[in-house]
C-alpha cells in the first residue's frame, strides 16, 4: 500500500529503493574487488549515503524546477517525440509532463545519476584507496542503479508491474 501522506510516501519510496540499491551495490563492488568484506562495506555505506541524497532529490523534484525546464528547453531541439514544450504552452504542466510520456522519469533518473556518480566514487575511493577501482565502481554501479531507478520510479507511479512485464513477455 502506498502512503497518501507525501512525506511518508517519500520515506517508503526511499527505503524501497534502498533495498534494491544494497543488492546492486554489493554485486558491483564484489565484481570489482573480489572481497566479500570490502564489497559489503561499500554496499552498506554507499546506498545509505545515496538514500540520504535520494530523499532530498525526491523532495526537490516535487518543486517547480523552472530553471531546469528552461535549460532543457534551450538545449533540446524538436525531435521525433514532438515539439519542445514550455510551461507557458500548457498551463499547469512543466516540460517534463509533456510530449514524451516518461520524460519526467528520465529527467529524474539522469539528475539522480549525476549525484550517484559523485557519491559512488567518493565511497569506493574511501574504502579501496584505488582511483581505478573507485572509478570503475563509480561508473558501473550508478548505471546499473539508473536502470533499476527508472523501473522503480515507473512502479511507484503505478505504470510498471514486474508481473505484468513477465506476463507480457510470455504471451505470443
């Protein structure tokens, strides 16, 4: 059940992503270090740091990001997804609510991905002391989590169900 209170919803959403993040973090860290204890340490600290960042990222996206709309609008030409849309073109809607159905989900995914790279590198470097390993973990782990984050975001908006996905793939 999804809580109706936005604050409780953001907390529940944060903890559900945190659980997924632990699994991805451990898997990637173990793949690069080969050490269970080191991978476990990275997998515990990095997702907790990102959960903290995620909570405030989620709260920030609830606000009006007219500066972000302006930046994306100025940089994004018309495409196969349709014309650029300003908030003024559709009252009550931002750029991220327009033509492409999950433009907002993609915007959130990429903005969190940038934050995630920074946190991932910092934590991995603190644990390993190796720039190459920290850089590799910082590149792979956030990208894997970006994919997880996108589907997590869709699921929380009620637009993705893993059961429906499996059923759809199994049907002819």
